[in-house]
C-alpha cells in the first residue's frame, strides 16, 4: 500500500476531522515518502530520533505515532527537527501521527483500551477537553483495590509514577483519561467516582484529591498511551496483512 491508500485507511476509522480546530497536533500524514509502496509499518508512542532510527533499521516504510512532530505552529527546520527529518528522508520512511482521535476512539483508543484492561463495564464518555470528552468512566462488576488496578494497567510490569490511595479501599467506579490529564480528577470527584487514572499527577492537584477522598493512579504518560498504538497495530495487521512491529521506547515518565 502507498501512503495515499494508508491515509484513506486510517481516516476510515480514526475520524481525524472530529478534532479539527481542537487538537494542536497535525493529525495524519506528517512526512511523506517518495511514493514507494509500504510493506511494513512500525508503531511507537513518540516521534523522535530513536523511533525514526529503529523504524529504518527494522525495514519499516512508515512509522505510526501518537505524538508527532508538529503541534500547531510553524517550526524552523534546524537543530533537532532537522536531524529527525534527515533520518526519515534518508531512509524514505513516512511519518503518520494521530493524537486526540486516538485517545478518544471507542474501540482502538488509549482510554478504551485501558478501560478494557481494567474490566470496566457500562462505559460512558468522561473527561472534557475543549468541549469534547476524550476519556471513559465505568463500574466494576465486583469491587477491586487500587493495587489490583495497578496490576491490570501496568505495561511490561513497569511501576506507575505514583499511586495515591486517598479514597475507599473497595473501588466500584473509575474514570480514565490517558497521558497528561491530572486536572480531570476534579470531574471524577464531582461525579463521585472512586478512582481516577491518568498518566501524570500535579503537585497542585494533590490536596484536592486527598480532600475529595479520590483514589488516583498516575500510570505514566508513556505507559498509559502505548495501548491505543498497539490496538491500531493489531487492527492494521488484521485488515491489511502488512508486516507490523511495535517499538518500545519508554521514557520513564
């Protein structure tokens, strides 16, 4: 498949236009190749020199990422950006990025995947971002503990950035917004949820969570956002028959 065909394929289910004017990310094809057909796609969370070099070494013709290169403003092609683009152009690797549409997607999105790992039921949209809810909330058929929740969402058994057991020991309900969304914890408190899971904690939020008796897990920005990328990878392999590979490049953050 060429990049035009792959762009149509990704747009057929990722609904990139739904976040037009809201998402700073330039969602879609960010760097094209020379028109050559693509037989292998690599998948990673971040667009960076390391992911570009690995994609080239592994023979991928396109790299699909959650965090791309371009974020709502023009950039001079110098320094790190020039070095990154040089790798892609030298090895004829295309770059495709999908940010908020991948967080929000009800089947292959980061938050849907985390909800599935947790075993949440009766899912509803949760976590407003510029008028759109990009996360999910639900209930457990049987109450779990915060330690059990950590085990269910930990990628490669890596520990979360922080665990804050400020609420009830028995957890019946949970809201999830992956990545850097600590302040959506206030919505979780307002809606009476027992647990809120995101990627990062904020110092300024700590006392709100404690006073609101909200359990929180800061699972790590990276570790909460591998899941949607991997879900898309599995779908691509099933739908297209192309060779795929996930590039694990953890930041510890």
